[in-house]
C-alpha cells in the first residue's frame, strides 16, 4: 500500500516539504517550542482550559486552540505573552 504522507524529522525538512523559505524553519520551530512548553505547563499544573485562560488573561478558546495546536491565528508575540503569564521564562538564543 502506498503511503499518502511525508515524514519529516526537522523543521528545515518541514519547511522544505511545505515549500516555505528556509528562514521560516526557525520561526516554525520557535512557535512549536512555545506551544509544547505551554501545553506541558498546563498539564503539569493540572489546569483546566478556563483556569489557564484566567491566568494568561485570554479567552478560554485561545487556550484551547493553543493546546490543540491550532495557532495560525495567534501571533508569536501573543504566544510569548501567554507563556510568560503562565509562569514560563521565554528566552531567544541567536547564534
């Protein structure tokens, strides 16, 4: 049976498969790291979506979208603000 999907291991590969410029890979990786960190924190603290939203000062639907990985309409700045409001420290490393 022929597979109907492509597996990738890195964000650079994902950007290539999606036909995006190489520069987009770093942005995708940063946003993914933010979402994963937020999800881990919410899970670790056992917060409901409503509790996390209240702490982050956003609507519950925003938190639900983030936790489901639906972040296309959520800016990177907003993800950073939410992560910090939940108690995470966000740093950017430039090499």
